[in-house]
C-alpha cells in the first residue's frame, strides 16, 4: 500500500497516475482525463511539485519526477519528503 503524507489528498494519487500514464499534463488536461476539476488540480499540482513528486515543466504544465514514480510504485514514503519552499 502507498504511504501518503498528511499534506496529501486522495486526488493526488489520481493526478500522479494520470501524468505517469499520459506524460506532461496541464490541469485542464487532468480534468479532461478523469481527474479532479481544473482549479483543484492546479492547486494540487503546485503542492505535489513543492514536495518533489511533480516538476513544473512550463507554466501550468507538469511532469512526474523519479520520486513521483517511486511513490506510485510503493518504493517511497511520501511522509519522508520535505517541502522545497
């Protein structure tokens, strides 16, 4: 089972899974592919990037990091991550 952190929400896993499956996505594309609504996806992507699970490739475009893949593969406990800011 994945080890999420207190700062994470249930939709974070879905966002990470979609970006791993489809490649770099915007919050609008995340919503279109069955993820949370754009505004919420945008907020969560920023937070996931702040903890290193996503990278902001370009303004509003996010890609998954090695840490994000390790978390999805149950090889990383997200509670061990620290915010970058």
